[in-house]
C-alpha cells in the first residue's frame, strides 16, 4: 500500500538575529535506539537508521529509489574476467577528525570486515574478496576469488562503510566517518545529536544540526508528534493514528516500502522445529491478513518467501502456505505432536513484533502450540536470539536489501543448513547474466518457502509523519536509513 499525502501548510520559519530565516535544525524520532554506533560490527538496523550516509559512507551508496551510485569511489573499472575492481577514490575527502580518507582506509575497512575474527553482521558480503591492494592513495584494487554480480550492490550496504584505523577503537561510542554530518553527542536512552560537517567533500546539507530521538512506545510517539515536539517520526509505530495526521494540515504523511521482510523466525536446529512438518504446520497456522489488519492496521503486503514483493524478481509463493488450521493440526499429528507442545516466542521492541506476537501466539494456540511470550529489549534480543541462538521462535523484520543470501549461512541465527541452497547462492554470486540471475533467485525463493524455514508474514511498510514544511525525506527505504543529506525546510 503506497500513497503520498499532499504537502500542506506554509513554510516553517525560525527567527534568527531578528530576521525570519528558514529553519536549519531538525528533530527526527525513530522507535529504536542503536545498541552501539558501529555499523560494521553490529546487526541492529537502528545503527544504519542514524548513521548511514549521514555520518558514514561506503565506496558506493543507495539512493532513495534503491539505485546504487558512486560514493567515496567516484568511478571504477572492472576487468574483462569480472574478477578485478579498480576503484578511483574522490580527492580531498577527510574524516571528521581531520585525517585523510585514502586507499589505505579502504583496504583497512575491507580487510577488517572479512577477517576471521570479524564481528561484521554481514560478513558474507565480503567472502568473495581474495585480496585488496593499494595502488596509490586514490586508487585501490579489489580482486575477487570468483565473479560476483552483486559486488557493487554489496559495497553500498551500511556494513561496508569505510572506517579509519585511527578511530576504530572507539567507533562504538564515538563514530568518526566522512559524511555530511559529524557525530556530536549520545545521551543514552534519549537522543543522538549530529552537526553539519563544514569540510564535507560533497554537496553541503541544508541542515546545520540534527537530533535523533528514540521513542519506543506508540502512545508516546503519537503524543510527541501531535505536540510538535519532533519534526518527523520515521517508522511511526501507531498506524491506527495515521488518518488523524492525514486530516491535520500541520502534517504530511508518507507511506513507503521497505526492504523489511517480517518473519516468524524459527530455530531450525531446535526440537521440534528441526522437523519440517512442524515448521509447515506453523506456516499453515498463520492468518497473514488478520495479522496485518490487527497489528499494522492494514499497512503491509503479505509474503510467502523472504523477498520483497516490489522487486521485479519476486515470486508469489503465498499459495505454498495458505491459512489452513485443520491442515496444520494434521501435520502436527503426523509429526508426533497430536497433543501440541509448549514453546517460547521472544519479541524485540518494535510494535510490529509486540503487537504481531500477541496475534501469532493466539493463532498458534488454536492449533495446539502454546507459545509463551517473552518481551526483550533490543540489546537483549541481539544477544540472546541473534548472537547466541537461544530461542525457539521470534518475530523480526529483516530490513537489509536483497538479503536472501543469509539462508546460505548455516551459522545465521535461524540455523538453516541446506547444502543445495548454499550451492545455489554460490552459483548466483558467480552469475552476471540478468536472466540467469532471475531464474536462480526464483529457485532460491521457492526452495526456502518449500522448506518452511521461517514463517513468512508481510513486507513492512514505513509510515513517516512529518511537519508540512519539511522536504527531501525518503518515502521508501531501500535500506534502513534516515538520510538527512537532502532534507530541508521550505522557504
């Protein structure tokens, strides 16, 4: 569901030195606070929400429409065999601490991300890199072990931003990047403050400063926007209130797509979920429409596999797992669980998870599965579920773009270990022909759907409520980012 409300209202003016001038600061609210500020070492999307493009930049970057464009690399050459990428870096780029950004920093960043002891949440982005060589300060050569048709796309992820060895030890609490904004302060539990980078290599942002506030409670979110305590709320967590904002000329409401596949995550190595029949039973127990209506007030698109419906290569596999509680009960009986069983459902803070979890638990209870809900804070979820794999079921939205490749990692938190799928992903990575890639992606979507790896729920929409005079906000989120580099107040 995508629509744009009209920009309404007059420009917002601020008084400065006795003269009326356009406002140059902004307060943006998001629901989740980052657990740390290192996008190259943490899995939480909230890190990228604050820092992607604003503070940190990569060799390439995503634009609002999902396209990949030059970032810190102004151009590149690709060898005829597709194995060598020569990146030509922009001149005159400095980090926020005044140090120069050059080819040595690129080598450091890529080598660190792919190192054996790397804590990068998307280490798979770098597995095809065989060697990184500094040619001169403005030129770096990356040799791949095999062709990777996604390489430039991969380098645009937040996990692939360029960092410096001089500031890496304190990056988690004091991030130093090359972006249009520099980190200023982090008041944990409340806000992160950014300030304009006067030495930015690119187009100077219109904003002088930006404050990110963290408001997790939907009721508090509604109150903060209505009182105009915040200028925008990206990912507004109370969709039931959106009609009220649409009718109010003080605000604009933007409804966009995300790359967020919202899934009922299943620990595939944990009994009884190591039994495919049990996973299939769970898939048939889920009424997606009731979930989207009840938790999201209709904002969301049902999915039958881990792939974005707006992607041209999406395959509609909803018929593989229709809502059929009788079929679900029969499958449980065939699997030896005719009397059902008890399990746990660990939920992170977003309202799609907390609200959706109550509905999913009721749907599972209907087929004999008693799921005890455990509400976790984000840092707890990262530690228990994502890192330690100490869970049975969970609900989370995977907001990384084109991330079906995580199913090829048997150590990923839902622990799906299928050599056939791993081989399929290896073939995909080595394939550059678009038609062949489309066919391989269709096979991949179908394989994980028919293995019922997870319960595929819906594609997360992103509602943004903003004051009427604000321009340049992303409507869609091709990656989890609140890019402020093009945001301004209308005159």
